[in-house]
C-alpha cells in the first residue's frame, strides 16, 4: 500500500520502517494519527475523460495522484475507432464460427441462424455503433434419442 506523508509518496514500510503492521498494512486510525493518507490512483470518470498523473491532492481521506481531464476530440475518435475495430473482429469471428450452420444438413433452425448472421452483418450500421453488443446466437435443435 502506498502512503502519502509530508510530501512523500512511498510504500508504508518505507515511510514507517520501524513499525510492525498486520499483513493488511496500517489501519486508517494509525494513518490518521500520523497525518498520513492512503494513495489512490482511481477517480470516477466517464469514457470521454482520462486520468492524468499529478502531484498528490488530499481529498476525502485519500491522497489522489491522478486528476480527471476531458479527452481531446482526437483521443475520443481514436478510442471509438479502436472499439469499432475490436467489435468488427468479434463480429467477423462470430460469422466465421457460424458458417457451418448454413450447410444443407446442419441440425439447426436455418431461418433463426440466417437472421442471426444477417444481424451480425448489419451491426456496424446499428444506432450507437460501436457501443453495441453482439446479438445472441440462436439455439440448436436437439437430436432425437429414439
């Protein structure tokens, strides 16, 4: 666990080398009595924001070493392109993995699988692309065990 004390950020064993702590590290009470804070590298943020390293800022009992900034239009466009590329690859794999359902003697509901495959092809034209999910595969026809 990283601790912030007197302008220094370090592992608690480095800041308190002569103190024995339980495996979980120093308690909140001990840290408060020493004027120290747990370091956090997380801040709530949205997809259009990013975390940027900064000098420690003490808030709500934590020393934050990152701040939230809005992403640039270029960063958002790059993120969107990357997400679209990954989703397109997953869509292409789902299509390839379901090719066998279109052979004449495949034990599947052909219409359901054809509809599923068409919805995969139409995915990039969906509202909200690329923030969409792949459609769910249809089920299989159970074999008769007579």
